[in-house]
C-alpha cells in the first residue's frame, strides 16, 4: 500500500475517534428507516420509495 494511502487511512481513523459521538448520531439519523419515517415514505413493490397513503 502506498504511503499516501496509509496516511489517509490513519487520518480517517483519527478523525472518527476524535468525533465518534457526533458521527454515530449522524449515522443513526440517516438510517433508511429514520429517513422513511421522517418523510412519511414506504417501500413499493419494486423497492422504490413512495409517499405513505
């Protein structure tokens, strides 16, 4: 693995560890189920998102 790639991975892990709590909150808020609830959506027969009736 090139040195640049190793540095990028280290930086990403370091950033995550420094901001873990806020990142986990964002992940939870953006889960498909949460977004569907927020915008009153459901899955159609073919897997498409459609407004709830």
